[in-house]
C-alpha cells in the first residue's frame, strides 16, 4: 500500500487521500498525485491498469479497455506529416482497441471506481452530456458498483450499455429539462442530500491520471515525448492530464526533457476557453461564453460544451497551456465534418464528433504552419466506434427513472433519489 501521495498544487501541502477532491485549507487549486515510482514499468494487469504505477489506486479492476496508439501511412500522407502518431480510445477491434463505452472517459471511470473501492465504496453521482454517462454506467455494471447519472433530456438515448438483465441496481438515470450545466447543478444537489460521492470532474485525480494514460501509451510507443499533442476539449481535463503525464514522463528520464506543445481545440460557435486564452487572460469572461444557451445547440460536438471548465484554477487548463506554450483552435462544424470524411475514407471506424474536431484542428495547424512536417505529432482521437460496438455486443438503452423538474424541492428530490 501507499504507492502515491496527494499534494495541493497551490499550497504544496500533502493531503491524506480520502477520495479527496480538494485540500482542507481552501486553496483554489487542484490536487495532484505524486507517485513513489519515478520510473514507470508496465504491470501485467489488463487494460488501463497496466499503468498501475501511475494510477492513484491500490486495487485493480479486470478489464481489456485501454488506449491504443498506431500510425497510419495513408492519413500521414494525406496530411503531409512524417511523424504522425494517433491515439485512439474507443471500439476498434482490428486496431486492438476494445473500449465498449467508446471514449477515453472509460480511462476515467475504471480508476475512479478502483480508488473508490479502495476507500470503502459508495454511489457515484455524476452529470454528463452522454460520454461520461456511458463510461460510468458500463464500469459500474461490469464491477458491481453503483452510479446515479443526471443528463439533459436532449441526451436521452445516448446512455447505452451492454445487455444486462437488471441494471437498475447499478445504474440509475435521471433527466433534467435543460442543458449540461443544469444537469451539473442537479447532480450537485443530489450529492448535497448526503450519502453519495461526487465524481469530481477535473478535481478527481483518478480521472486525470486515467486520461493521462493516453499520453503515456503514446510516449512509450513513440519512444519519446511528442513535440505536439492535439485534443478537442470541453472541460480541458484531458489537456491537463496530458501535461501532468508529460511531467511524469520527463521525471522518468527515458523519454526526453521537453514538454509537448498543447494544441487544444473547441467547436465554434461555443469556444470560451479558446477565446479567453487567445485574449491572454486567466479568467473566462462573459463575452467569451457568447450566448451559451443558443451557441451550445449549434455545435457538432456537444460533449465539448462545458460552461464552467477548470480553466483558471491552480493546476488547471491555463497553467497547463502556459507551461506547454499551448495553442487553442476554433473549429467550425464544416471543418469537423470534412475531417471526419477524410478519416472515414481511410479508417474503418466512425470517430466521436469531438475526435473529428481534434483532427480538424491538426489540419488547421498544418495550414497555419504551427507544426512542421517532420515534427513528432500525437493526435488524440478521444472516442469512436459507436458504429462498431453494435456488431459485437447487444447494446441496450438505459431508461431514465424519471425527469426531474429544475425547480424540484429538496424534499421531493430526496423522495425521488433515496428510495
Ligand atoms: C469528454 C470528451 C472530450 C473532452 O474532454 P476534456 O475533459 O475536455 O479533456 C473529448 N472527446 C471525447 C470523445 C469526450 O468524450
């Protein structure tokens, strides 16, 4: 036991891990895990747990789900790149990728449940626009854990799991009339009823270190830390995770001593972090959010529409971008769709719309000469394969237990949830 400790990034003090999301001193800061092992060795555990040395867990869960990294001569030729490496996390069996919930969110749900079980278990409450919901639902089912999920009504039908006789003990789904921000608010109210565990978002170190395994896998395959990292972001947690993983990889000593340039992208017209970053400020201003209610309905990749991302917080997206000389890209729906067509003409799997945004941002970067054709470029295709998973599994829809009115009273909410 005891292969890591948590420190508060802002205060520097060590925090005793009780599945903690923040320090006790009230710093506006993320915590970070610091691992005893500076030198990572791959462990003989399945899936993402092969990176056990750098996951904040003591136990492991049996799984095959892990990111894969591959090269595609055809895509490299199309883009005119000599050193392109593609990270893929989804369902794509001929590339050896078997992530049933089809996104890198499953790299988050697996260590999150392992860590929760290390600390006595519990029911996780989370809000999602769809992808996080599928990941936690699938992991809860496979491991006998429990979750309560709140999604916007418009995301109904997106929470699919492998066929299961009775999932209702493990997965409870509720909808709200509203958007992702309303779902977050409702999940916070549910946590406030007491007796539940918040998933924690970017504050959850298991989430970040789980997402960071994509960068570890990439670096190990390439043999060095890449020059550039490309990812589409909504909260930016994946970008923070890639930065933190890169710092650990530098500490390891075998993979170089230079951080990758972070190339993060958002889908216009909703691009608050991109606007704040390109204006050079640490705070997201109202003008950066535009007209969120309307703009959010216009984007192709709606998993990228977080209104309250961990941008300014110590150890968050702004700090990551400063440290990594980052660039932010704004990708239009047309650009994302045409990038997706290019991908589909070569690879045999449909990307998640967010992954298409990432590919489109790489095409932009090439056009703007932000990358050189001989640089080592790592493209994180964060999800895909919803089209392929149905070929091998009988996927079923999780049905919402009820729709919660936004103005529900605490007593009524308790009656709905605490049955
Ligand atoms: C959640 C998600 C993202 C964005 O992740 P961040 O938390 O913003 O880093 C990108 N792609 C897919 C497929 C996602 O599900």
